[in-house]
């Protein structure tokens, strides 16, 4: 999560607003040559999210931006990614994201859309506070929130064929700020972290319009944002192809033209096509 303000940092940045305790402001994705370099087919999702956020952040040098996003809490990274997707939508006037769900009732399976307003991922005052874990008959644990770097370490252990239970215990030990973790604390800690940061294990309660069954439906917000940004990258590739085909420009020449002016050229190409030129 990003801020306790009712505005998300990326949208505040667009209106010239800035808080000193925010992450870096964001520019829209799908406008610069570097946006074509992001590999959305890569299996290393933590690295992809970090690369996207660093490439689209305003200010500072690249190394500092990468370091910032690796050290950011997972919820903060997800919220920033959602802000980036919203900021990058054509027209940039939307205040919500549309998510497609599928009813899990075996006799139904209806697909339907819900709208998530930006307020669904704005921060609470406790977004960066340590998370207490109460234990019956023992001293409580105090945990920091997992970061992008923690995800990277967990992935490295998984690639090394480490046992999932070992990975969970290792993560718990690294997150612990106070108290002495025990092997059976991992599940309790995971539940406390999920409750403290709902973006990490996000769910909405809604009814299927087909069968009217109401249920809590899980949404992988990070995956949803990545799918949207991948779609924006494909649109950028098509824009480059159209400009190159029509004017004979190379990729470097195309990106030397500001994005707003490129959009006018694309409108002119579309108008010519309608006129049969």
C-alpha cells in the first residue's frame, strides 16, 4: 500500500502533488523504448515487478530505484503496480480497474466483471508498521512485512529444491523482529501478515450474476496488473509497427517523437485509412 491519503501517489503525481513519505512518482507505461524491453513471459515475477516499477519511477538513478523497489513491502509493490496500470490506461481518466472473475460453482462457471476503485488499494496508517503474532502460552512475535527481496530469496530457495516448510521457516526467521519463532508458528504468522496487508491475499465478497451464489473470491492483483501492462506493451508494439510501416521511421526515430505527438500521427494514419488513401 502506498499512502494514507485518499489519492494514490501515481495519480497525485499527475496532478502535481507530492508527499515526502511516498515512494517515487510514476510515469505511464507503454510510451518509451525501454517499455518494450520488459519480458512479461519471464518466470521471475519479483524481478519483473521490480524492473517495471524502477523503469517507470520518476527521479533518482536506476540503481537507487531498483534498490528502493526491492526493499519495498510486497503490499506497497502491488499497490504501485496497480497505480501504474491505472495511469497507463488509454485516456488516463479511469478511476477503477475492471477484473474478470469466474464462478467456481461446478454447475455454473459464469464469467463476470467487477470494478475495483483506486480506494481499494490506498494505504492505511499502519501500512509499514510491524505485525504482532499472538501465541497461546508464549511471548508474541513481532514481524516486519515481507519485501521484494524476501520474495527473491524464497524463489532462490525454491529453485534450489528446498522443502516448502523449510522456506516458510526461513522466511519467518528473517521477518522476525522480536521473539523466538518456533516451527509451528509459520502458519499463524502467514495469517497475521495476510490480515495486516490484504493486498497480498486479496479477496472480494460478491455474488455471481449467473447463479446468484455469493462467496469470497480471491484475486491475484499482481498478476492482474501484469496482464494489463503486458497488453499495453503489445499495443505499443503495434503503434511502432504502424508508424514504421507508414513513415519508414526506425524504432529510435519513433521514440524521439514525444508520445503525445506520436498519438496525433497515429490518428492521422487512421484518418487516411478511413479516406482510402
